[in-house]
């Protein structure tokens, strides 16, 4: 009886030791690297000209979006729900470009391709964060146009400054929470094979796919983010414009239809500029073999060009913005004339 109890205790102690050893081995094989290496563009002739082009794009993006924000802030007639969303889009465009382009130029133009683990996660967070908010802001603007055309008499009751502020706040909080979750799940991965990220920044997909342990949760988050910030916005925008088309058909005069549709022109161009290049790149990637350099260049252009074009489109295609610019110009001209006379 005693020998049996001793044998049982011995077996229990062995199982405990085996459990501790397996835990130790698991912890020993968990690798959190100090640095990642961003491979990015490789073997592309005259690629430095592309980086100089990105410098120009960034400078114009900051100037253009700052100008739009300045006009909306100064002109009281633009303190409306629609231009609150446009102001938000300008802020997001400028912040997104600032999060991506300067670091991209430093990485490749000045050959600083190694990035610390913590800096890489921060880089990943902010680039995706502002890109996702940009996508959802286009949905908010589509909702604004949908209500304005389909329910014109109730527009000022439904779409108020308070309602717009609430929608934009939800967009920021939702995106921040989701991206924080994605980063937390990245920290649970072990990188024991390679630390070379095959992208032009610390991209979420190429980073978690380097892991040695199970990255199924990361894959689920990536699919969910694609559905929430790319597929769902496209579907919602398409449905909103389908309803707008039906509403326009009910308008008797052609002049009335054109006038109503003109208010949607700038938004439609923004949607095309933002979603079409990304859609084309991923469609080609899924249906055919695409060279990594071609994919990286196309994706980087699809990321940096929309923030550059958005303020130009809203300046040239929106009558209210042009009127506001003329008013501010005349006001400054009058003030300068008065000061000169003094």
C-alpha cells in the first residue's frame, strides 16, 4: 500500500516537472526581436526619384489639407455637419501622411531599414488607424449626401452638428479600440524564423505572417478589419448612391437633377480615388501573380495619393469652398486697402 502511494506521488511529481519543463521550453522559444528589417523596394532602378516624389507629395498634402482646414475654420458659413466631416477628413489625411511618408523616406532614402520592435508596432498602429478612419469618413459623407437628397426637408433635423460630431467620435473610438486589439495580439506572437517585413512599412499582414506560433487570431482580426473598413464601406456607399439615384429619378426637372447630383460629384471622385487603386491592386494579386515591387509601389501610391488629391478635389469641385475662398480674399483685400490708406 505504501509503495503504491509512493509510486503515485512519484508519478505526480514527474508530471509536474514535465509540465514545468514544457512551460520553460515554450517561454524559451518565445522570441520577441529587438529589431525588424523592412525590405520594401529592392532592385528598382532610379528608385531614389520615387522617394523624392514622395517628399513632394507629402509637402503638397500638408499644404493642401492645412488650407482646407484653415478655410473651414475661418468661414462661419462652412460650420455645418458636411464640412465638419470634410474638416475631419483633412485632419486624418494630414496625420496619415505624416505617420507614413517621413518614416518611409527615412527608411529607404537614408537606408535606415532596421526599426525597433516597439517603434514598428507604433508605426503599424498609426498608419492603419488613419487609413481606416479615412475610409469610414467617406461613409459618413455618403450618409450626409443620402439624407440631403433623399430627405431634404428633414436634413437639418437628422444631420445636425451634434449628430455629426457623435458619428465621427464613434469612428475614432471604434478604430482606436480595434487597432489596439490588433497590436495586442501581435505582441503575443513569437518571431523565431525571420524578422524581415516584406512591405514598405510595418504592415499588419506581412508582420504577423512571420510568426512561428499560431497566428489564427491575427488572421481573423485582419479579415474582420478588411470587411469593416473596406468591403462594408464600399457596400454602404453603393447602397446610398442607389437610393440617391432613385430619389433623383423622382425629380421632375433635369435642372433639378443635375443640381442635386452636382453636390455629390466631389464625394464620388474621393471614393473613386480612395477605393479604386486598392481594389485594383488586390484584385490583380488574387487573380494573377504580381511582382512584390509592383504590389508595394501600387499600394504605397494608393495610400499617399488620395490625401494629396482630396483638398484639390474639394477646392475645385465644391462651390461652397470656392465662394468661401473668394469671400476671405475680398475681406483681406478690403482690410489691406484700409491699412494702406491709414
